[in-house]
């Protein structure tokens, strides 16, 4: 049943490691469990938006609890003095709440009117006094910086009557990609963007939850003081899985929670209540926007990947038939209730990511623009790092064929993973003690080997990590630094190779990635292309399997499901036999090291092995 794609990877892994993939000790997972929202002891599934009237809000919260639909609001009311009565209702409920910024339409303007004043702060402290976690959303700030700061039409819509008087302050030259003045180097770009973020952090009273979408600035948000590292995915945003790796890496490096907001906007369409309506510029209705299948896969995967909270965006307008009492649920609302019940019923454990990818502190990786810091053309080394993330780790050269081969714009949002969700991504600000928690540390792209970073690499090697680097990294290092690292522990200089898919030089050969997976993951996966992730929980190991093929959707048409597009995979425990169970079907296996699983189109499966 092994496909040529995964069978070849497995064969290369075993041969390269001079091993037979026989029973071996189970790998350790040295990471703390995922950080939850401050004051919380549970994962949170939130409702997006809520009534401002206190009585209606209280009614909604009672319904959410009774139906088991949510236990947080993201976003809830605006962080303004006028929301005090709503804050008092939320304080009694005790759920975490993400607040919409003051003067929300202008939330992203640096030096604007979206500022938490003294009266607003006093009102928000009603939540503080009740021990209710709250933060103020700074949404899509990377996209705003590189796209909307130069968009006169957007700026006019936001500033309204103030446009002519304020445009010279807020509107930036198109050629500058949001910067003013245009940066001459990466340090200058870093410093401008940092100043922008710090202004907003201060203007929002230090309560900022960063929500990045098109950009990959999660590591910087954590470093610059975000309370929570948030992501927006779905929408028209690609690079979902690499963004998860950046967010989880940043959260682990800085000991922060991270969250995921799944947006149903898809092209010029959005999921909302009611029948499909394509008569306007934006299509609406339950069948508009992203498929329910993708939403379910994304919600569950974000939960399993370690997010502290998952938010179905626009859910107030898609989960309820009318948006008022008696709060009757739509089919999407019922599906969300079932998904949240599933999450609460199972121990997701801790993502096992044995590979740490380290980029330079000033790399400014940005998948959306394809430009470092949104403005500088990629160097060959930059391109190697981008290909590592988008063409090697989080993509597969093969997908399950759909009959008739219809175009499927949703196919790129979640993709098969040849070696599983194997890695976290951090910057070269990471300490050696932190890097030393990972069995393998891979340097990617151009690296500045300043003395402090060399010291931290030496510490990581002393903790037992194996350091993988490129010949260019050796050349970039002072001779004495290289000699110190060689003596400190296991170092491997990766030979130059060409990626067969991109035709470009690669950061690491595909067979070396396969070998890392074979040596560090406790479960081998073979068969049809599949997205998979391995977690360690209290019982043992859990493997998430996601079939991202077989459901075809455009924003303005209903989803089509092809029942025959089933992913058939075989899982093999590398430590010996144990009892196994599949969470969604309830199927069990007695004392086995091999499990065969079929994953229907657009669905997920979870296999847990007892391996204490």
C-alpha cells in the first residue's frame, strides 16, 4: 500500500540512517505543554463579535454556555469607556475576551486616534479586577504596513472627512512599501517596523494581542512585547503551516500563548447566515466563503498544534440563524459545537517538533510579498530558507487526484507534509538553553554569527543538540568561533544540493529531512500523501492525519465532495507494540505496532497509542 512518494522517503530515511526502522526507544519531548491564556486552565474556542447591549450580551453568553459552543469572545466589545456595562457582564462570566481597539477603523494607524485613554483604561480594569484575561487586538499590522499605508483609497475610507488634512501624515509613498524613509538595509527596516509596533503597544496600554495574517512577523511580535502571538489564517492568506511553525516557535521561545483566527473570507465572498447570494460584489450565505470542511480541519489542527484559543471569524453572523434569541444554530453552528466538544473530550498533549529552524534576527521573512521585510529582493540564501518552508517541509510534490481534476483554490491552505509537522521556527535571538531542547537545530538563510549567538550555539551543542549548517555558514564564521563549535558537540555541514521541485539550491537535501524524521519521530507514516502531526500526551503518542483533498470549493460556489478521494495510510510505532485507538471513529487495536487508517476526503483522524 506504500505510494512511491512516501515509500521512497521512508527507504531513503532508513538507508541514510543505516537502520531498519525496528523498535527503538521512544523520543523524549522536552517542551512544556502549550501555554494557555493567563488565568486559564483550559483551551478556549471563541465567538467572533457580540451584542453591545448588556442584556443581549448576557443572553448570548448563557446560550453559548448551554449549547457548549464557546467559552471566550474574540473580539468582544470595544476597549472604550462606553463598554463598561458590557465589561461588567463579562466580568461576572469570567471568560477571556479580546477587545476591539478604540476607534477600531483606525486601529492600524501609527500616531492616530486608536488610543486607550484614561477613561477607557478605567473601564477595562473592570475585567482586570475580576481576574478576566483581556487584550486589545492589533490586527493584520504587517499587511497594513506593507500594503494599506500606501493605498490612497483605503486611507480615504478610513480617514473620511479628515483625509485631506491628515493624508500627508498617514499615507506613505508606494515605492517605500510602507516605510518612510525607505530603508537602506535590513536593520533600518527592522527598526522602523519595531517602532510602529511599539507605538501601538503603548497606545493600547500594553495589552496588545498581535494578529498577523499575510506576514510572517510572529517572532518579532513576541520579542517586541505582545501579550499573545495571534494568527489570522484562511481568508486569502496562504502559508498556513509555516505560520503555525513561526507562531509556535515564538510562543515557546518567549513563553507566551498563541492563538488562531480562521477567517471565512475567500476572494470576494464571506460565510454568513442565510442562502447563497452572489448578486452583490461580495457573495454571502452559509455556502459562500470557505468550505465548512476547511474550517473544521483548520480549527482542529490549530487546537492540536498547540494554540491557546481558536476563533472562527464572523461566527456571530454564521453560527446563528437570526443573531438574537432564541439563538437557534445554523448547520455551521452545530458543527462548531461538535468540534469544540471533541476538543474538550480529548487530551491533545504537546506537539513533538524535533527540528528547530533558526533564521537570522534580521531575516524579515515574508512569504506574502516574497521580499525580505516586504521590500528587499531575496538573496539566494533567503530563497533557500523560503523553499525549505514552502516547498519542502510544508508541501508535497504529489496530491491525491480528484476525478476530473477541477481547479480547487482551497487546496493551498493546508498541504500534505512529507515529514510531518516537524519543526518550529525561531530567530537567532534564541538562547542556547532553549535551542538545546531540540534534537536537531538547522540554520537557514544568511546568519550573522555575532559572538553572543556563537555562545548560545555552543550551549545548545552542550545540551545534546545536533547542529546542521551550510558551507556558507562556516565561511561566515570567525575561525576561532568555528573551532569552538566543532569541539562543543555534534555538528554536520550539509553538502550543497538542488531541490528537484524548484530547481534551486536547497537549504537541506530532502533525504536528510527524511532521515531526521525517521530518527526523531516516534511514529512512521507511509501511504498516500497526507498532512500529519505527532503529539505527546499523558497516555502516549497521538498522530493527527488530515486529508486535504477531495473537497473542492471556490468562494462563490457550494463545496463539492468527491467520496472516492480517500487517503489510505499506515502508521508504525517505532518503540514496539501498544494498544491504539482512533478518536473520531472509536476504533481500537490491541497490542500492535502497525495501524492502517483511511481518512475520507476533507476530514481528519487521530490515532492515540498507549506508550507511557
